[in-house]
């Protein structure tokens, strides 16, 4: 059986078609509820930790993966 996932990677605040973090989280929640699709939120340095965690929780993965600067990034 195949499983679909979403990996959202960002280095900052949303800017584009829809900047509303509540809308983005709602889409992740709907994908998870309707089809079991997990959303993994990966925040590079400069991303908003609270927003990334909100998206991850809505998408069923509990918390974001946060990557800072340095040699291990």
C-alpha cells in the first residue's frame, strides 16, 4: 500500500497566494482528516517556529523539524 505525505520546507514567513497561517494549517488538517496524508513541516533558519509547529500538528506529525545554521544544517 502506498502512502502520500507532504513535506513543507521554508526559511521564513508565508508570502504568496495565501499568507494566512490558519488557512495553511486548515489545508494540512483537511488532507490528514480526509485522506490520512501527513504533513511534515521543516523550518530552516529564519522560519517561524510557532507557525511551523501549528502546520505540523494540523497535519498529524505533532511538531516541526527545525534546522538552524551551522555545520549540521
